[in-house]
């Protein structure tokens, strides 16, 4: 079971559901990523209506930006507030290292880890070890305070359209600070 994420202005938390009952509660400000776990998950993305006792549950106010990754419509339910302007959804998640980028519209990454949906996408698209990802419209947070740079460790929530990937949310950190392998 997870507790609430930080409500500090500018904070960014990644909350990960597991195989059991999890309560994931997004903070009231900053950017949060909710990664749905396995099983029948209930995801509440905000509003003041409160929880609702699901397996994976996320709450945020309209002041927070929430990205929901991996919610499966066949066994997960998202509360109606997950359709708000402060909530983005992505099916795929990749962790990797940036090979090249212009910092704002595209990047190429070497994939180091991927969720099940991203692995299925890779298998259907020739098992690439590196991929191009469109960044246009994505929420981007770079540890260095600037744009994404070659060599950065990244965690990318994305959606696919055929063989093309479009990022919804990107966290970029210097390799010595990333902790993605923890």
C-alpha cells in the first residue's frame, strides 16, 4: 500500500501499483505519474469527490497534472474525473538513455526497460532496441532544468500509432541522479 504523494509545488512523483490492493494518491500540485498495477484497478484522477475504494486509486485536484500509464479498459475503471484537462493517458512506458534529440520535438532512445504493453509493441514492430519518439505536446521535466539532452536517463509514457511513438510525459535525469534502476 502506498501513501499520498507530495503536495509541494513543482513536485513530481511516480506511483506504481502492484498485484495486490494499492491506494495511489496523486498530490495536489506538481506532476504525478500513476502506473496501474495488475488486477481490477480503480483510478480516481482528481476532483474533490474523494476516493472510492478501488485497488489502485489516484486522487488529484485540478492544480495537479496527472499521467495515467497502463490502465486496461478490460479490467480497470477510471473515474469520470480522469477525463479532465489535467489528466493524460498513455499505454506504453519505456526507460532508456537518450541517444539524440533536438530537445523539444523528437528524441531517439536506447530502451533499457519497458512495461508489458511496450514490450508487446516492440515485438509487433521488429523488437527495436532503440526508438524514435515524438515529443510535441508532451509534458517534459528535465532534472537539469533545461531541455532533454543526449546521455540523459529518461522514463517515457507514450502512445503508439502503428510503428510511431508519441510521448505523453517524459522525465529526464542525469544518469548519476536517475535512480530508475533502483
